C-alpha cells in the first residue's frame, strides 16, 4: 500500500473552504469524516475552547488550515457530509491549533485527556492531530443531578441506591447535606430503608464531615452494636480511625471488637496495630502473635510474622 504521508492535508483534504461539486453549490467545510455527518453529542452544557455549547447533538465540520483550524458545531446533525452545510445553522465556531502526532494510517478520534472536569477530543490522521478542549464548570453538580434523577427510577426503590449516592458525596466532599438526606433514606425510608452497618456507618461518616461529631459517634456506636455487624466490620472502622490518627478512639473500637467477638479474626490484628500506635509494643507483640497463628491465608500470615519479628526487636511495623 502506498504511504499516505504528505498526501492528506492540502491534497485529499483541501485547506480552507472547497467546492464539493454537489449539494447547495457553495464552497463548504470538510465533513471531518466520511459519508454522513460526524456527530458530536453532549448530555450537559459544556465549554468548547472556553466558549459555551448547550447540551445536544451537533454535526461536526472543520475548515483546515496550515497553522489554524476552524471547528464548526452545526445544529443540523442529520445531513450527508457537508454538501448542504449552511452557516446559519452554526451553533458554535472555535479556532484550534493542530500539532504533529504519531503516524495514523486511518482517520481516528481519540480522547488523550480524560479528567472529571475536562477532556480533549482529538482528530488524528497521517502525522497531524487537531485537539478540541471540552470542559464543564462543575462536574460534581452534574453527577449529583444525575443521581437525583436515577433515584426517581429503579435505584430509588432499594436502600443500596441511596447508599451509593450518599457515598459519592463522602468521596467528593461536596453536597454533604444532600448526602445526609440520602444516607437517612438508606437507613429509614419507609418500605426501603434498612438500619445495617453499611447504612449507619455511611451516615456517621457524613455527620463527621459536617462537623456533627457527637451525632456521628452515636450513630457509629449503634452500627457496631447491631446483631448483624461482624468482627471485620468493626475492624475496618477501627482502621479508618487509625489512618485518621485517632489512636485512642481506635483502641476503644478494637477493644469493643474483642469484648463482642472474642478471638475471632481479625480482632487481634486490630489490637496489635492499636497498641503499636500507642507505643505499647509488648501488648502489640502479644496480639500480633495470636493474629499470626490464626491468619486465614498465606499473605496475611507472612505479613503478621514480619510484624511479630519487628515487634520482638522493639521496633514498630508499618505495613
């Protein structure tokens, strides 16, 4: 096959507007693809190269240039190519700078940048790329709005749907008041809510982030005392406290786990880590030895054996 380098831009695809030989008889832009319109569709309002474009479906056309390209978003997305392109149907025009790119034998569209608030759609062909920067003002607001809509359908008929939505607000650190409403629905919405460790601990986390420390503690205490709460549930909460440098609170949680679940795995793991964080290496060593003896798999066993070895030498172990 003949190498296409040097045969595309300015030749197969002319620079500027060109006579397409069909359609409305006017010089037109390039169709930026083949046959029917290349379509650009966005579900929400965006900024294209800093200029607003409303949510919708658009026909994509381009005017190539040696140094600069014009990218056109047409309200007509159903046409065939650019033969009947009409400037009066433009929704937006932006200018972009092409750049050299790795060789592409076939015309391709890629997204080399993908971030929550920004993406780059890029036409790539031969040794050229034409980037189009797409941004949204507030991705969290978009996502929360979508969660609200989804909760009016099937996900809104289970506590798991509200739990997932509430956990998103913990992850983002935004819309926490809305997250608390979702968490409360997951716990107690009539016919749907369920007070279990997952729903109550999620509510407690949101309360903590909202600065309602005492309320968070009360909810978390209730979660740990539920009949269905496991030793692993309590252990993981204690680990969260340790990671947050709340050592005294973590030790109390691990001690509660021991009172409630005795020698169950991973009770002694938590106590070993808490006493180690407190600087009581002797007690940490005692619990680490018990934990190593009951490890459920080789990976945990080896890790705990290394902890025992380190503690026996009077050193802490951070893994």
